[in-house]
């Protein structure tokens, strides 16, 4: 069994003796704290933190990380506090331990919320010290190695969480050795039979293809030696989950997956990488479109390498990766390579660059966290943000921006800066104007056009892919909705106060603060927002304000004529004025409004039958009037019964376009052999505009009937 003395011997290779003693002291402290506790497997609990520390030792992590590994379950599973740890081992170690510890003092409604809250807490700790996530990954790796003692359902739950979050984070931070093992262990826990079959098939294939693999390896090595280039050719095997995904996505049996084995060439410097690339392309024909240069444009996690696929003998594809020794260390250890080089008292630009990228990623997580509505929404954003496939686009100044596959112009705008995304109105891709929903491709140059008064559009959420863009749009829309609700609330409250010949501005200075204190609201804006969103009734609030106003009559005998004035709407108020889909009101229609909780005012046509159920609640009903200045388009439905013929849809579309209207939806339903019913949804300026269009459609040949769709 692995002991603390064994670990001490390993640490002697890169840590000074006094730091090794501190790690040992942390182990003995943890051993005493966990005394009597055992794992599900029956082993003493302290074997777990010792194993976690051993994983970190493989990565040459510093002594504080190793001490935190020893102590990482002490706060969570024993009665020892963070303050006691800080006193014993220093504040940095206590902060690391606290960052990895779960929130045990709070009771959550379900497991998903608890996991999300714990992850959110860990992200905050990561922002202060990135070593928190490295300790957590080592902890999760050992837990995955020892899943055997758990129930099958618990195994699958932990494995899915590992696959969806922790394996992806390891990949995002470039710690490839941990990522691959986490993925394979998760796959084996979720699909044990499939994993076992693929493992047996790989073992069998290795025997069948051994001569072919040996031949390729020796040919590549001989080619390097002939050119007197220093390089080592290493055969490698794809891991289980990678093979399974390829079989699933390509719908192929294992026998047809040819590139199960690949080769890695490790050389001295970058120049040698490109020379070796030329040699292997000269020896084997490259597969078109399968070359990637991650040296010139590194991945987000700092990974650098040349990737190419070649046609081998018998048409077998050969995957080859070419990189330097430093790039190999970086590919395996990622951000942890920073401590690997630090342990040798040297710095390396690749490791430093990886750490800078990791800090930028964590900064992005914090921004998402601020914008997310709750912890569950935040963790969904994080999952969406951890896509492995990336594209590379350029700013007008030539800077490279990395985005996930499928990203749009809006995603790019928000990746540059949140304010640019919020104020984005148009875009040029390679100097040509393009829609904001355009999917981007590697190599494109983008220029974002902004306007100071522009605001995000709710429709953007239908096509953005990055978590940063999605959370920023939701955040901006939420604030926009609050601002619009405040403006509407002020108008509604002043309308209610007008019944008593007064207004909000004319009330005494102390009246509103007294009401806010009574209602336990922080400020006047919160009161107005609650009125605008329908959670408080303006007439009730007005009466309470007037009752507080000294010497003000309660409304008896006051002139009510102001209160009878209709509430004026223009259609451009934003998200707090909504138009009912049941009756599609248009400017010119008699309309009434109903105050709906969370939505603001919902506008209906006066004769709409759905408004009848609200007539028993007069405090929430409003007489509305259309503004004289309306520049918006409004949807309306038409049902046209017409004789079927070829070119009917094109004829209708041309007629509607000539009438300066837009078709939002069109559908045709055959009634019988002769007649069809056309369902048409148009965007029009108002009732007069609609009448003009109906007149034009009625003049078409063989129109039997045309009606406006209501309810």
C-alpha cells in the first residue's frame, strides 16, 4: 500500500526538505481528523487524501496544493473549521481547502441545486486561486478510480457529472492526462458493457494490426534519421470514449474504424516540427482537409501541435501529431505545467501563456455568474461553454479570436466586449454586410457596427451559442424590462393619482419613503417596477399614498374626469406592453388592457371574449387609446377561401409586398378539389393598412371569402 513515506521520496525529486515536512505534517493532521472514518471500500479514509496528493505529485504541484489535497475533506467531514486550518497551516492552504469543500451547512431542495451551488462556490474560489480546480480534479479522479463500492445509480450520476463538467474543465485547462482518464472511467461507469466490448476489440485489433503499426512507426523513424532530424516516433492508442463517439457518430462497427491507432513525433524545436511535417507528407500522401496547425494558432487551453492524417498502406488512415518536448509536457499537464516549470526554477512562455488563458477563462466564468439568474442557470452556461471544437476568426486589427463551432456574429461581438454585444446593430464579414445570425467560419475577418441607443433583441437567444453571449443578453433584457416596467409603473400610478387631482411629483416628500418602509421595498424604482409588472395594483397604491398624505381627502367628491382619460399606447413601450395573440389588436381597433402579473399590460380588442373573465377585477382593467404617432408593425391573421391554382402563393406574396406589408407565416389547407383555405399572418401598420390589403386580395380572381382571424 502506498504510504506517506513513499510520497515523501517522490517529492524529494523536486521539493525542498522543509516543504516535504509540511506536506507530511498535513497528512498526520488529516489522519488524526479522519480517525475512525472509513471509505465505502472499507479502507481507512485517509488513504483517499494521500492518493489525491500522489496524483498532484505526478504533476509536480507545489507543497501548498499537496497540503490542501491532504486536508481537502477535513472541513466537510470533521468538526475542524477553516479558521483552525488557517492557524495551523496558513491562510493560502485554508482557502484552497475551503474552495474544494462542499456547502454542508445549507439544506437544498434537491441534488441538482446542491451540486450547482457547490460548483458556483468553487468557481469563486478558483477566481482567487486557480489551484483550487487542480486539487478538485485530482480529488474527482481518485473518486472515479474507486467508484466500484457505490450503487449503480450513484455511479452513473457521478460519472455523468464528471463527463459533463470535470472532464471538460480538465480539457479546457489542457490537463489531457486527467481528461482522458476521467472520460474513460465515466464511460465505463455509464456503459460498462459497451466499454468492455470496445476494450476487447482494441486489444484484438492491436494484435491483428501489430505488423502494420510497427511498419509505419519504423518507416517514419527511418525517414527522420535519413534527414538527420532529432525526433522520437511514439505509437499511441485512442481512448475508449473517443472510439465509441466515432462509432456512434459515423454509425460504423468497430471493424470499420481504421484510425484507432495514431503516432506522435516529439522533436526539439518549432522549426523541426515543420520540417518533419514536410518529410511525412513526402513519405505518405496527406488526406485533404485533415491538416491543422495548432502551433501557429494554439487552442484556448494552450495546446500546441501539428495534426495531419495520411494515407497508409492499404488505404489505412494514419493520424500523426508533431510537437516539441515542451508542447508535449503542455499537452499532458496544461495549466499544471506552470508549476512543473516553476519547480525547476525556470519559466516557459507556453506554460505562462496557458496560465494567462486559464485566468481569462475563469474571469469569463465570473462574468457569467454575475449575469445568471441562479446557480442552475449558471451551471448550464458553463456546460455550454465547454465545447471542445473551436473556430478562429480575426478582428479588423488582425487579432485572433477563438469561438466554439457554430458561433454567430453576436457571439463574436460579446466575446470582444459585453457593451459591443449590447450595442451591436450590424456586421461586416470580410468587408461585406452580413446578418447578425450568420454562422462563422475559421479565417473570416469581422467588423462589428454599433449604435449608442441599440439594445439586445430577445430573438438573439434563438441562435447564439456561447454561454457569455446568452447570459449577457438575458442580463441586459432583464434590466431593460425593469427599466420599462418602472416607466410604465410611473405612468399607471400617476393615472390613478389623477383621479384625485394630484400626481406623484405633487405628494409630500415623506409620503413615498413611509410607504416604502411599510412595504419593505428598497427604493421608489422597486415600487414602480412592481406596479409596471402587475404585482401591485396602481389604484391600491395610490389610495395608500393619499391616506398617508396629511389633509388630503380620500377621494370623496373629487373631480374624477382625469381618471376617465384612456391610457395611451404606441406599441413601442417594450416588453411591459404585450399584444394578445388571441385577437391581434391593431392601431384603430377599440382596445382595453389587463394588468397581468409578471407581464405588464396585455392589450386585447374590446370585443375579445378572453377579456370577459377579467371584468370582475376592474382595478386591473384599463381603457386604452392608440397614440397618433405609431411606427411599429403589428401581426394579424387572415383566412382566405380561394380557388386552387398554380402560382397562388407567389401571387399573394407579390400583392402583399406591393402593399408595403410583410408575410410572417403562410399555410394552405385543401378544402375540396376546387377550393383551398389560405392562412396568412401579416405584419401591418394598422387597421387602415389592413383594409387596403384586404381590398387588394378581394380583387384577385376566384376569391370566395376573406376574414380577419379573431379568437
